[in-house]
């Protein structure tokens, strides 16, 4: 007898509870805990998230919390508010509230040249880069260098 059929039969005949349909439970409990062990409802966490996103005063230190990701917002909740919330729950609550920004696609090759350039002579297309360089005298000082690369047309 093969091992797969043996283990299937033993599971089937001796453990009937695994075959029965389990009652559906709520996947996410509606609360979290504080550092002291007290219960904080999800509605309170939603109110905190809304207050973070409604803050329009750039002089307030909490103004910049709206630009951090869920994992860093988890650290803010834990260190400053004393609430232990999983970053996945924060992500889910932000999606429910509609405060998540649209994702911006990041291309691998950020520098793309236009395809409609007609280069009909040598040195017909020039491309420039501006670099920020460091010097030995001043450390990292604002000296700009304009580098021009020329693309030659070989016929």
C-alpha cells in the first residue's frame, strides 16, 4: 500500500473533525491592545488615522505621518500612542477609509530618449547631465558640472 493512500485513509477514518466544515469566524478581531494590555477598538484607530490625514499644519510634527508607510506608522502607533497594531491591520484600515494613494509605477530605465528625433548629421543629438560633486577642500559643496554627451551618427 502506498504511503499517500495509507495516510489519507487514516486521516479519513480516525480524524473526522478535519473533514467537517468549520464555522466561519471573523478573520480580524475588531480591537487591538495597548502596551499596558488594555483593549483599543478599531474605531478609535480609524479616528486616529483620520486625524493624521486631516492635519494641514506643516509646523505640527504629526503632519508628516501621512507620508510614511504602514510599517513606520506601526512604529508611530507603538512609540507615541502606546497602541500595538499590526502593520497589515493599518494597511487594511487605511484602505477602508480611502486614504491610500494610487501606486505610481517606477520604471527600470528612467531615462528614455524620444523616438521621434531625426538625426541627419554628425553631432546632431546632444544630451546633458548635471552632477553634484564633492571636493576635498569643502567636503560636499555646491559645484555643478555640466557634462555633455554627444551621440555620433555613423553612416
